[in-house]
C-alpha cells in the first residue's frame, strides 16, 4: 500500500507576505514620514510617492500617520497588522510628534 499525502500532511503554501515590524515602521514614520518611507516599507508604493511629492501632505499627513502607527491602527498593504506592537514606544513617539507639531506651529505664528 502506498502512502498518499492527505490534506493534513501537505505543507501549506505561504499565502501572506512577511509581517512588517511595528517599531521599524514607527521609526521610519517619525524620522522620514514627509518622504513616505514608511509607506514604501509597508507596501503602499502609490501612497508613498504621493507623500514624497507633497512632503507628507505638508506635514499633516505625516502627523496623522505617526499617530495611527503609534496606536497600532495601521496595517500593511496585505491587510496584516504590524508585528510586535510596542505600546510604550508608540505612546512616546505620539506625544513627541504632537509636541513637535505644536511647537512648529507656534514658531511659524510667531508666538514662541
């Protein structure tokens, strides 16, 4: 009698791409979001170019992306959540991003 593979014994092909790192995406967004680097990293090539050509939507798009990534509300192109969510790092980056945005606004308006 021959051994025939059953569905349980057959290796399943990998259907999804490798999950992207939360911390890597967060740091790319924090330091290079006006260039859309985090979008390229997570597979959003078209949106990456849009951010590149608009300088992160004049900064507003960048701030929104950093906050979304910080609180784990961002998925890669395949719809997978980012792996190894680090809440303390996310909160620190979100707070720093908001402080920098407020300080920049105050400087531009001449209030600082």
